């Protein structure tokens, strides 16, 4: 794991499954697709990420705070979703953490 990125696991992140990355960018299509997967298949939030390379913000959903960069998973797939734009200079570091 990179020292610049901290992954906080709530549950063990499944391994050897398909990984979907919904990172916010100029076109939010991947974020929308990941959000749909999470809504339809209801995987558990398994982890969240924080980094000094990202903005320090908290996202509110239905009155509950969440990290903007989260990992959801089940036995079939994991989905990394980011509700903030990851700077191009930090993308490689964040995704390889």
C-alpha cells in the first residue's frame, strides 16, 4: 500500500473477483454505472480510502457521513466509487493502493 493513500477496511475486501472503478471525471459514465451496480446488487461497503492527494471532504447521504472514495464488495465483484474528481497526478497512486 502506498504511504500517500490510506485504506481503512471495515470488512475484508474480496480477492479474485471482478473490479469496477467508478471514478468521477469529465464524463461521469463510470460513476453512474458503478452507482447502478451498487444500487441493484446491494454489496456491503467494505472499505474507504483517504489521501493527502485528495480534497478533504465528507459526503452526506440521507444524513450519514461517508468518505468520498469507497469500496463496495460481495462474492462476485468489488466496486470502487469516487464522488470527487481524482487529480490526474494522483490517479496512478490511488488506484494501485
